[in-house]
């Protein structure tokens, strides 16, 4: 009987020792093959495979130990898919906590107001750790993949800074930017000023893109919008250079010539009345708001002063004087 009791006590001490050793292990820093180790976990990855993936990525420990720790903690099923990064000094406990919290290693890409869709795609192509799923796609194929096959891509993405998990598709960022623009546009259109010469939110987006490209100083944005709204009201051509430049596409060499203004294209607002068929860039929130809430003004013209601001005029005579003063140096 005493032998059985001693054996039991010995087993109890060994078990306690094993538990203590295991608890000590989960608190100690993991050995890494380099200062930081990254891992992307796909949805529905089994905890055992997660443990093995960390070891394959550079965590120098037994995958069995890691898996048993995940399982023993009771949190194995709470591990979230995502992109993770750990550094020297990370313990097994901290590693698991990071995956359970979804504390991902994120990258960011910034989309700038006034960018075209081509510039947007170029920025995504250069963004770190972003899978180029759309690289071989046409514009139409991209919009179809995003669930908006009826929409042109230009101007449909909201300029902002987007964080994303490493290894995700560029279509994921595009989808978020597309949805963000639609939300902003819908909200702005619902709160628009009365009696605007705009038939739809899409027309507002087109005009906002022009306002974005024509505004040199933020304080002038409401007046720039007012000029174009006033022109639309009276049926006056918009006569805005950025639309002509957009219509020229890659043929534009940085120098807008008189013959360009006289060459008819769908985007030439000197030869055609009304709005162009699509936006010409990604307008920001400020341009959306200015377009749908233009300043109270009778101005029909504006000219750059050379310092980023513009001079606004109600008549052609006033405008010509402003052009002479600010563009030709004639007082």
C-alpha cells in the first residue's frame, strides 16, 4: 500500500513538474531564424497546420509543442486568418494571443485626390505585399470582378489611405475603395443643395472630378464648383482644360495646344456642351461637398493667378481683364 502511495505521489510530482515546465515554456521567448518572422494564415487553416506553418516560416521549436499549446489553451479554434509578424522576444503565449486578437501585420497604400484610374492601378502595383490579381485584367474585367460591371472605373474609387493584410489581393483594396466612394457619393447626393443642374449622383461625381482637377487652392473649391454649376444652368460649355487633357490620354505631352482645344473628342468640353461621359479622376470628399453645395456666386469665369489661387469673374469683360493681369502681366 505504501508503495502504491509513493508511486502515486511520484507521478503527481512528475505531472506537476511537467505542467510547470510547460507553463514556463509558454512564457519564454521563442527562438527565431531571423529577427522577425511573418506568416499569412488562410481562412479555415487547422491549428495543427498553423503550428507547422510557423515552424516552416522560421520559429525554431517543435510544431507539436506549439500545437499542443494552442489546443491546451482552449483557444485553438479562435485563431483568426490574417497576416502576422512576430519579433525576437515573442513567447508562445504572446504568439497565440496575437492570432486570437487578430493583431495583424498591416501594410498601407495611399490613394491621392485627383488621381486617374491608371495612376490608382500603378500605386497598387507598387504597394508592398499586395497580390497583383488584377495585373492582367482589363478595366471592364476589373469592374466585373468587383461586382460593378455596368460602371466605368474612372473616378469610382475613393481616395484615402487603406490598410490591408499582407498577401491579400489588390482587388480587395479596390473593392473597399469602390464601396467607400459609393457610400460617400450616396450620402452627399442625399444631402445636396436644391435646384442643382444635375440629374443624378453619377453626374455629380463627374462634375466633382472636374472640380478636383481645377482647384488649385482649397479655399477656392466652392467657387470653382459654382462656376461650373452656373455654366450648366445656362447651357454654357464647361470649357475646362483637364477634360481635354484626359481625352488626349497618353498622347498628352504636358503641353496643351490650341489645336487640342479645337479637336473634338467625347471629353472636349470646348467643342461639346454638358458633362463629359465619365469622371476624369478620383474626387475627394471636399470636391464632392463643394459640387453639391457650391458657393452662392454668379461667377462664370476664373483664371489662375499664379500663386495657386484663382480670380473669379461674372462677365467676359472682367475675365479678360483678369487674364491680362494674371496671365499676361498687363495691368
